[in-house]
């Protein structure tokens, strides 16, 4: 069994790296943030405020989230593209504060990790979701670098991007994700700390692959 947990703040490039590493090692890639994003999207669409726990609970009871062929499915609808906006980033961060929401996402995540070898990415995978993961990495980068990466990513996708707005949003989300009561963003004691501020994507992928090889003896 091989479970690689990659945690860290938003905009670190975790998704890009985790995906590449998963394909290199032949592992399944699971993006737990996508589940919070899908729930944030549904809450926004249905006018359910994150503060109203009863309403959120009712929403959760009639929500099915699934990953089919690398797509994020919300009640049977492919929302993979729709959830990649700044608005949904904040909605996801807001709704992820609630213990009932976390319990639902944790349940799906643990089930997925029990059926196959995975690279699972999020905020609390090594600390809470799979505390006995074979490899744990805490990946981060300076907020300025993360804002610039997100900016470039949006521009490359042909979307509007405002650097200052992105920078502020990253700082706000960092604060919110690290200060919530339930399962905040934090480095697991036994996680390898990786600052990627000065790394290219290739160097970052190699660094993560080296950690996996070092911890498990598995090489590619
Ligand atoms: O990784 P991301 O930017 O797609 O995550 C969106 C939000 O979801 C993030 O701001 C906080 C929340 N999240 C979380 O609380 N725990 C996780 N394991 C993954 C994401």
C-alpha cells in the first residue's frame, strides 16, 4: 500500500505536482480541495450560507460527490471547470470550516485511499485524513510566489487576472485555513517540509519523487 499525502496552503502548485507525481508512480490522484470547492459551489447556487449549519447539513444529506475519470462530479454534473474561480476558492474555504462538511469529505477521501494507492492532496491529509500515510509532504512557497503562479495560470487559461486581488485572497485564505477550529492547515510532525519558492515545476516534481523513493524505496 502506498499513500502519499501532500498538504500545504493554496496556490502552491500542489495539484500540478501531485498529478505529475501520481502519473510517474502509477498512483491515483485525489484532489480533496475539489470536494470542498464542489460543496462551496452548491452552497452558493442554493443560497445556503456557511454560517447556517442546519441548512448546510440538509444540503449535504442530498449531495453526491464523486471523481469519475479525473473529473469532479457534483450530483452527476461535471463541475471540474466551474470550481476553479476565486469566488469558489473563498466559498470552499468558508464551508470547509464546518465539522459536518469535513466529516463528509474525510469519509469519501478515506474510502478512496482504502481502495487504491494514491497521491492525495489537501490541507489536513497527513495530519487528519490519513495520519498513517507512508509518505507525507508539507509543500509551501512564499505568498508572493504563489500569487504570481496563480496569476500566470489564469492568464495562460485565457482568464482575467488581477495580481493584487489574487495576493490578498491568498493571504485571507491562508489565515482562514490555518486558524479554523476543526482540522486547520498545519504540518504533520512527521511530514517532510518542502519550500518550493525557488523551484521550477520540474525541480519540484523531482524533489517530491526523491522523497517518495527515499521513504519507500520505490523508484521510477
Ligand atoms: O486546495 P484548494 O485551493 O482547491 O482548496 C480549496 C479550499 O478547501 C481551501 O481553501 C480549504 C479547503 N480545504 C480544506 O479545508 N481541507 C483540504 N484537505 C482541502 C481543501
